């Protein structure tokens, strides 16, 4: 039983983390021959026979269409898919303890571990196996979450795209045509994270006007050179709207007990003693 890692083994943790992050983010097409070899290992490790029919799809949509055509799908073909290179999170652990710590009990997983190095998502059926290419482009924010405010965050060959901002998956309209969003669209959205992004993309200052928010205070901030207005809304709390000297307009949420522009600035700057008259939270 391994109770403590050696210094050399601990040093390899970072190596394997970087190795598998790279695998998970890889954008190359799948290597079909390597995929077949390692998928066969995975089937045999599970006591199953590798099927004769092998298909190659460009993206998850095409793979689901193949499954449906071949009569392999369940009610939701996407739920049948395994994540290949995107299983890097858990496969990295077993790769490490097998190669660095020498834990032989991991051997039944070697097919999956090696398949992840050559394949995107894939589906294993009795009748057939469907391999998919990995994405051809990937956009992430500094936190490593899917993020692109100007286009798809994930792009696959064949035209399949995923839109996301700060890790939240969105409809194409929200990213590519936010000016077409209506208040009805926003209010109909039940997911609060998505709704918040919709409002940000639509523009809080425009949104507040459309919903007839009540202006409870306004002022010209000579220190910052900004124009400020504090609005009260029924469903979205209080919002401080600030127009910068450059003409840029942005808004920030404040508690309902904050009822003046000045106190909103102090709250946003985490300045309980009100020593400074600056906005500190954007």
C-alpha cells in the first residue's frame, strides 16, 4: 500500500497535470487506426467483442445521426457518448498512478487512457463504434472556462459550434446578435446565469429603460468625471448606471438598502467608513 509519495513522485504530479490538460485541449482530428486499436482494448477489458462496423464522425451531431441511422441510439444518442480526450480529468489520475506509482490494477483502463490521446467523443455499441474528431478551435477565459464574446467558444469540423461566455453555454443569438434580444426573451429565460448574461449583452442601461425602472437618485460625480443614476427595479434589485467621460455606459448591482449614488459608490468600493469617493467594483 502506498502511504506517502516520494519527492520524485510528487514532482511528477505537475508533469501529468500539464500532459493531460494538453490532451484535453488538443484540436487535431482523431487518428482512426489508433482509435480502433485502443477501443478494442477497452471492449476486451470489459469482456465485450469489438464490433465490425466502425464509423468516423466530424462532430457530436453527425455521430448522433449515424447512431440513429444504424439503429443504435437510445432516447438521447448524445448521452451514449463517452468523452475521449475530454475525459482527461479522471483518466489523468489513473495514468499517473499506473505509470509513476506502478499500480497494475489500472491495466483494464489502458485502452481508455490511450484512446483519449487520439480521439474526441466516441460511442461504443454492440453493433458499431463511432469515433469523433476533436474540436478544431477552442476559446477559453483566464479561468480555463469556455469563453468567447465574439464567436463560438468551440468549433468542430462540419459546422457544429458551441457558444459560451464564462463557461455558461448560450444560444448563438445571445453571443452573435445580442441587439435582437427582447425583454420578453430575457424574462422567459429560467436560468439566472443565462438571464444575467442576456441582460449584459443587451445592455443594462437599455434594459432598465424598457422595463420602466424607477430612478431614485442621480448626480454628476466631479471626482470621477462621470454621470450616475441609481435605478430601482422590481425583479432585478437596484442598479447604479454610470456614464464615463469616454461615453461608455456600464452598470453594477447594489443592495436595495442603498438608495443614493454616493452610497452606491462607497458600497461598490468596499469603503464602509466612506473615506474615498471611487468606484472599486466593475
